[in-house]
């Protein structure tokens, strides 16, 4: 599958491609199995923080595990969040990481310059776009601030964040960004929040978020119909997700929703990886079948 074409087709069909994060390598097999069993199309992805702060090992380790279990009719391999400035405010040497991902066979990569001023974000994203496109690899970029990965969480109560629209992607900036960065799809901020990853809070339930659907629609119009991406997909009420799909969201990241059941299973039955994998499989099925309602969308995308 060609990642650019698949996500563009999802946008046209008003369906959505979930992208499941893999912070622990044993999670990958049950995720792929659930995608295939539901005749869906989805991405398997890993973010830099998941080999730095969890146990995915490396982007190469995930690619090797993916090669064992992937189904080319149903799955794509995506590199999530490679930040220019990370959640701990440290500069990241991002181009070598992108180069490694291309060499390892990733079909799409994400450069996250969202903590930079607009012009610097555009410049960093354009560098990655040139590098990746030369290898036939799709590029996701981010504009706006989806909070939550930082050690302090979102830094305020959720209602204050939403009503103030703190960090929301600006439509005027989005129009400039997509014309100058060269990205293939854009991650936007419109109310979602990332799951907490700091050691003391990663097991806690996420605050229930909602989405500003009108704002998403305005971003979709401003970007000329570019497929939009929603990060922090876990913990949002279903009606908001379905509304966002109709308004331009074509890819959604799912991490906390499948990570926490895996971790809880191993606390309940230490060292019982089979039991933990079963929990991941069941929750991935639920996301595909009931929450996103995309069972069978492989037929829609390829017919």
C-alpha cells in the first residue's frame, strides 16, 4: 500500500485510519491480528519516546517485529513523533532518526516541530519532506500544540484548556504551513490531549476530551482539503470522533487505549505475556469495531 494514497482515499471516503502505538514489542502481533480479523486498514507506529521511555527497543526493533507479522493488505508502518524539541525541552538530532526509519522500511514518518516558532517548524518539516519524498516515503507534520506528553501534563484543568483554545492550530498559519513545508498530511490541535507518559501518571485515566468540530472543518478548508491527523485519540467521546472524520480527520493515533490494558494485565498476571496480548487484541478489536466503526473499510478503501 502507498501511505499517501491510502490516507488521501480515507479522507475522500470519510473514513479513518487508526494508527496504533507500540511501546512494548509484544503488543504488535495482537494489534496486527485484530486489524486483519476486522478487514480494516490501519497503521502500526512507534514514537521516539516509546523507545526512550518505554520498552519498544528502537525503531529498527519495531520494524523487525512488524516484518514478522504485517499484512500488506491491511497494515502500514509509520514512524510517529520525532520531535525537534522533545517533551523534556531538549533538542533532538532528528534527521538521522528519519534517515534510519527510511532505511528500516517505514512507509511514512512524522516530524514534530510544534514546539518551534512557525518559520522554524516550516523549515524543519521541509527538510524532512525533501529527505523522505526522495525515498518515496510520506511525511506527517504537526502545527499547534497537543499537550500531555510533558512531565506536568496539560498544565491546567481540561475545561480551561478547551475554552481558551490554548495551543489550537491557527487556520491562517495552517494554510501557510502546508504550502511551504511539503508535508502530505497535517496533525492539528483542536481539543485532544496526549496520554501522560511521565512515570508517576502514565497509569492514570486520561481526562475526557472533546473536539471543536467547527475548528477542524475550518482547518480542512484552510489547507485545501489536506488529510488531517488527530493525536491523543484515546479518551474522546465517540460522537466527537465521528464528527471529526466528517470534517477532515483521516488518521487518528491510538496509544493509551491499548497500552494501559497491556500494563494492567501484566500487573494482574506477571510474566503472562499471552494474557496481556489477549487484552491488547480485545481492546484493538473494540477500537476498530465499536469505537471507530471501520470494520471492513479495507474494501471501501481499495474498491
